[in-house]
C-alpha cells in the first residue's frame, strides 16, 4: 500500500478552505498543519469531521515541521512566488495555486529553484484533472485524423471586476490546456478588451487558441476542440450534454477554421452550430477533479515524476499572461487605461 504524502497548507481563505477539505478527503495525502495569518497561536481546526488539524500563523512553523514533505500554497497570487520559493529552499515539494507568479522573472526563478533542489513543483491548473477534459484528451489521442487545429474557450464568471483581473484569474485554466494540446513554441498573442471581457487569439506550434474571459451577468463555461471533420464540445450549461462529439460538414469546417480570425467569439459559436451536421453525447465518468489533482501531486512527489501541470507549464502560462497584459497597458498618456491593443507580440520560448 502506497504511503501518504504528508503536507502542510498555507492560506485559509475561501479557496484555501476548499483545498483543506480536498486534502483531507484525499486518501493519498495527510494534512498535518495549516498556516494563516488570521489564526491564533495554538488554534486547531475541526475539518470534515476529521481529527483536529494543527494551525500556526507563521510559515516557518510548517517549513520546520519534521514530518511535512510538501507545501500547498493557497494564498493571494502576489505571494505565490515568495512562499513557493521559501518552501523549495526548505527542501519541500510544492503545489501552488494558479498563477505560479505574477511576472515572468519570478516564474522562471521558481522553475530554476525547483530543478536545483530536485523537488516537484506543480501548479493548480485543475482542468487537467476534470473528467470531461480527460475524456476529451483521450478522444483526441485515439483519433488518427483528429489533429486539433483550433481550440475555442469561453469562461465568464458572474460579477463586475477589472478585465485584467479576469485575465490573470480565469485565463490560466484555458492557457494551460492550449499549451498541452497545441504545442508550446512560436507563440503569438493578440488581445482586446471590450465591455468587461477579454478576447485573445494565440498562435501555437500546432494550431490556434481563441479565448474569451471576463465577468458578466451569467456564468458561461464552454470549450470546443476542432480538427478534421469533427469537433468535441464541452459545455457546463444546465440541460446540455457536458461533453459531445460533433460531426462537421467537411468543406464548411475547413472554411470555418481558415476564416476564424474574421469573426468574434460570439459569431464563432454561432457558425460552429451551423457547420455541425450531427452530435452525440460522450459519457463522462463521475470523479472529483480536486481529489484527482492531489492524488496526482502525491504520486509525482513520492516517485519523483513530472506532474501534468509542472513548473515549466506554469511558467509558460505566466509568460502568456504577462504578454497579454503588456498589450492591454496604455502606450501614451493620451490613451485611457486598458486601451485596446490588438497587435500580435512574439513570445520567445
């Protein structure tokens, strides 16, 4: 029987609480302590009906714990780099929530640090562990004629928040999938802000990703992987199949892919419906992505294996995020903040 990975958690906000419950529900890990500045000295936490979990308000207590082998970082994004670096330098494996860092220099420094101390660093790009995404990836890999050339993704949360916040908060999920499916080299990005949402077009080695993220009046989660004469559609809308395979009109599909840059994301979804001749649902197994994510982290940390969303992918995502943000920044005092810039920029790899 595989032994459990002994972990500590830093950050006990809204998402940190969710991760704490996920860690306690995962049979592959053992949560030994939680750190948060808001805790009182000696406080304990009754979580999930489990035994009380020890807490501290100073990170050093977790880093110096004799049994803890890995640190889970669930603090605000501006502290990810500092805390992850401290854990790596203390000899711990690291699971850090996305984004890995808020600038390319910190992301690459963490990557070098993890390699130099020979510790596993995994970034919380949880979509890799979504059962629907796993089924989609299997469908793509099993089809000889399914070379994906175009990926569409739309991720809208309810609310009213600055577009750049949406870019850094929501886009990492989809960017990580684009990188894994379309290749990581020769990336070019064009991005535009419009009414609180961001539309990005990113060219990769093997195809193009079109992404819309933002905040609005209703929640939207939908993706499409298009290759050859077929497409795979993922949709979280109520009453719709979570995952479906679509058969496309061959000629119309070729024109759709070739001309996609001429259309907005809204128009692309409409045109995709028009070129779809038929669709059938694909069964998606019931599984908890959070538990699967921690099981994968424990497996990799205990065996010294590369995670699906490792530090290299995390750094590549930060590189794209930073490039997109740079295009959205004002270029002169005469332009308003978040002026729209859609010129492509080459991101070196």
